[in-house]
C-alpha cells in the first residue's frame, strides 16, 4: 500500500479511538445533567429522606460522605507525605526502599472490595469500632494512601537538588532543610495529590459497604462511632435495591455525586497547571 | 546548650516518625493479607482448597452449603477478557495518537478528558451502564435481560481505558527523540516511525499498561455488580448473566453470619483476589522498570 495512504488511514483510526475514550465522558455528563437537573433543589440537597427514600432529600448522604472523606484525608495525608519524604529524602536505593515502593504499587492495585473486607476484619471486628465513620474513614484512608504518596514523591523529586545542597552548606540540619527549603516548593504537588485522594475517597462504594454505610438512616451522625449514609452507596441502593424511586431522583443523586468528584478533580488539574506556570527553575 | 539538645531530640523524633511512615505501607500490605487469612482460613478446615477453587457450584445458603468458586472465576475471566479485547486496541491507539500525532493545543484537553473518565466513580458508571447500555443490548440481541457478561465487558472497558492510555502514553513519551529523528531521516513516514520504531521501543511499558488495566478490571466491584446480572452459574456465552468474584463478596457479605462458613468463604474469595492482583501488579512493575532502563 502507498505509505501516505496507509498513514492517512492509520491516523483516522487512531483519532477515532481517542474520541471513543474521551467522548463517553461528555455523553455521561450530558445524560446525567439533562435527566438529573430537574431533581436538584434546596430541599433535595438539605433535607432528610422521608417515606423509605421515596420523598425528601439526600442531606445525610451528602454530609456522611463529607465526614468520611475528611476523616480519610486527616489519616492519609500526614502518613503519606512523611512516607514520601522518607523515600525521596532519607532512603538510599537499597532492598528496603525497594520493598516500600513495591508495597505502594501493590496497595494501589488491591481491589476496593478487598479493602472493604480488610476494614471489616481489622477495624469493625478486631478493634471493635463497629460499623462506624471511624472504621470507614480509616479504610478509605489506607485505600488513598498510594495516591497521596505517589504525588508527594513526584513533587519532592521535582525540587532541584541544589536547594538542599545550599541549605545544608549553610549549616541547617537535614530536617530543617526539608522543612524550609524543600517542602514549601513541593506544596502544590502535595495539594494536588490530596485533592485527587479526596475525589477518589468520595466516589468509592465497595470499601464502605461493610464498614460504615447505612441503607436508610434519616438522621445525622452524632459521633465517629455512628453509622452514616453516604452518597455513592445511596446511589447504588436507590438504583438497584429500592423499587419505585422516581427516575429524576436517581439521576439527581448521580449528578450530585458526579459534580462533587469532578469538581475536586478539576481543582487538582488547575492547581497543577498553575504550579507548572509559576515554576522558576 | 539546652535548646541545642532539645533541637537534636526533636530532629531525632522527626526522623524516626518519617522512617515509621515509610514502614507503614509495607505493614498495611502485610496486615491486609493477614486479616484476610485470619477471617477466611477457617473455611479450609472443612473444605479442601481444590474443592473451593474448582468446585462447580456456589450455593452458600443451601444445606449443606456448596462453596465452589469456579463459576465466579469464569465469570470474572469472561468479563475481563471481553473488556480487554475492547479496551486494549482502543487504549493503545489513543495513547499513540495523543503522544505522537495530536497537535500540541489538543494534547492537554485530551489528557484532561481521560483523567476525568478515570475520576468518574464506578457506581456512576455502573448506573449509566445499567440504565442505558443494558436496555440497548437487550433489544439489539433480543434477550430476556440486558444485564449480561457483554454489558459488563463494555462498561468495564471504559474503566480500563484511562489506566491503559495514561501508562502507555508515559512509555511512549519516554522513547528517546533520536529514534524518531533517525527513522524520519531514513525516509520513513510519520506513521511508519510511530508504528515500527516508537511503538516497538515502548513495548515493555505498553505491556505494563495493559496488565494494570486488566488488574483494574478484575478488581472492579460496583459497576460490574450493577450490570452483569449476578447469576452464579458457569457462563456459556457473553449474552447471559454472570457473576464475578468481586460482586459476590459485595452482594453477599451483608447476608452472611459473622464467623460462619459463608463469611469465611467470602474472605477466602478476597484472598484469591488479593493474590491475583498482587501477581499482576508485581509483573507489571517489572515491565515498567524494564521500560525505564
């Protein structure tokens, strides 16, 4: 075949493939917004569900998801950032740091439902936290740990080596160097990872199935030992388990969840691109 | 003097905290495996491992209960193969397009679009698959139900694609520029360069991308539970309902009695999943290291 013709055909095929990956995002967004926007109201967002979820709002699910995500971040960010500092600033390339890296890769690959089993086994049963916000947050926190560590690592690695050399040569200690000359420059990257982790934790269902999520609980949680409803589980419940829910309520719930997650991801993309533009070295 | 000693103590404490945080990721992997074993191992006091893995019937609540997970393994396998058949060619082609051919101003929006696809929660993808794709497949193939292995494969293909595209794209971008320049200088067209030189040089990274995509599909739970119809029988075709390993755990844990054999069997399925994904990720990591050298 004529190589120019072959190139034209190949490019057309590859463009089609790319559109097949990107367009579904738009299609999903359009469908959910078109069918779900009519359900969104002040009452839908900020009132309790009534009559077995057929009426009222989804406020406890929204608040529950916010609590879970907050808890997960409080747990995962300090641990993840320090782990990244260890890998980039302290460890040399030995068997132990390779083992740590391999563990992170594997944590990232563990199926979400297995995290659910783990949370059930360790937090709910072994530590006797019961099905509670605490158990759910810790489970989600461990699940998003790889996301936090990986982006914090990239951020720390992108800080030039001479920043450290200069600081150390002026007599600063190792930790002072990290604290004042490295971490401030890695902050946007760490923030990006944190927001991505938030988005991931907000959307996951399987890890909270057995550790916290309540099917129908029309009141707000009082403490971290209470169960709570959560948005993704609520969407699963009303779309598969409970018949007779109005279609626009299902789409409306999907719209709220999708908006929350996509806004967080857009924020992460914006933070990252601003950071790239501002870099001076 | 005192303040110096205090500062040294503080420095020592912080360094230990940092080391400890590094150790934690290893600890968590070990803990996950230990707790799966702790809850799941009791099943094998009454059941042999061979019967568990190759048993043809999964009737967890009949008496006596039967805990054979072969139908679930085959369900997972069928859905995964289907999803890979769809997502691998599309994903690799899209990665080549984005990194080699797309004009610069299109690159970033395309990458952002793919990141957004990766960000959509699986329960939302499952919801859309169930409510739009399901009915369409039902009427297209004249089936009694639209919730089939095929529906699962198509839905999961969209969840594997972002992983495949972004990792393959990294591998392609890492191919040295001289390779391309040399090929063009020899008179190759851009497509010949892309396909015969760049794609070949990036192959180890692409293998890793495909494996990680497949790992994501095998572990996916909510979407697959919502769209595959959940029939725990040995599948005969793509057009019938199936049930996967992950969906079984998610669907049945709520009904099982804590500490009972059914509960242990679900944790034992968790062990199987953990080992499968551990192997896939380990091998993918090896390929990634090879592609970086």
